[in-house]
């Protein structure tokens, strides 16, 4: 049997070199946390691979007024835009590649999404977009956003950030799914379909859509239950209870939806932080309620 003491010196050097290279590889490829605190971000802010993206229902002037040093401005409609046909239309991979490269994102970048004020839902959609385009495991969400950063006593600046064009190539990683995927998942029971809207919309109160209620067979995890009064995500134990009380099996894939594919992104973000396999039905009720072939139901009274 081969033991450490039976390895000759030249071979031992190769052995330890292999271990060091393996350890370095694992460190460099370790997934960063889904949710991070202001303290975590401050501790990692000087990492040359770190890219902080300031986003939300904001304009460039908001970013220019104050932002975390080194952060870059991400306008959400560069990656999820509105058209006459639908809202929250995901940019194709070619368009996303240009956007992300122009933001200085590289294949080894570690991205942190930072929102302003109450813009948790659209910032969550940007988190999802980053993962969808191939940065899964390399993107985090600053819990509480810019306000949490300031409350923690960390500084902001109005100084423009300088950075070089990145080399990241975006791809479609299948995290945004269509109605055919949802219909198939319902038939073969491969996923749990999750309605992230308020319970009253799930139950069937009028919404202005052609049909009310929810996708037949869907369960309800309302996204507002994830967010506290400071626009931060609630403690992990609360989030865990919100999810496990509805879907206790974490090996089950969850496909979330809402009205247009924005607010359900909060459930996507939280599910990812809890270890669930998550996807989002991009057309959501805007599409589903308009197709009579797509089954819907209301909660019995």
C-alpha cells in the first residue's frame, strides 16, 4: 500500500505541488454567498475581481449622486426590457455579452448586486439575469442595498469609477423558462410551480388580466413575506419557514412566476439562498392568462 512515507523525495514534491494547485483551483472556483452583508462587501471591496453593480428603478443621476466606491451603474432595461408585446423581455446572449463587457465583467469576476431603497424586486431580477447568463455561483446580492451599507457606517462617493472592458461571454443557461416548460413540468410533476404574488391574487381577486386565479396546481409563496420594513430580506430562519412550509423537499425544482417576471425574482433569490433549484417562468401571468389553452383555477371559497 502506498503511504506518504513511501513516496520518494522528487515524487513527494510533485505530490505537494499537485495538492497546492488543487487547493488553489478549489479556492478560485468556490461559489460566493448568494446573500452578503455590508461587512462582507467592505471586507472584499479591494478584491480586483469584485464588481459592484448599482441598480434599481434609478437613472444615471442617482448613481452619480452617491454610490459605493468602484461600483458601476446597471440600468435594468439593458437586460430586461419592455416591448409592445411583453414586459421584462430578457436580452439575448449577444446583447447581454455587450452589456456585461461594457460593465467590465470578466469570466472570473465576482459580482455583487446593490439596489437603492425599496428596489428589491428589480434588483432581484438583475441577480437572476446574471445567473441566467452564466455567472451562477459568481454573483451575490447585498442584503439591504445601499441604505444598509450606509447604516453600517460605510462611505459612499460621487467619484466616477474607472475600469476596463471585460471579456465575459454570456450564454443562455435555461433559468428563464417558457410556458411549454411549465406545462410539461405540470404534466410529469418534475417541478413545483410557485406563484409569488399576494395570496389574494393567487386566490382569484380581480387583477385586470383576462383571467384571474393561478396556474392550475401552483402553490403560493408571496414575495412580500420575504422583505422587512428596511427593504432587507428577513432572517434566514423566517425565509426557511416560508419555503419549507410549502415545499419541504429541497431536491425539488421550483419554477416561480408572478405578473410579468419581476417580483417572482425575489422568490428566486431567496430560494437560491436556501439551496433550492430555481427557475423563473418569464411570461408569467401576462402570457398565461391570455392563452385559453393554459389551465387556471381559483381557490375554492
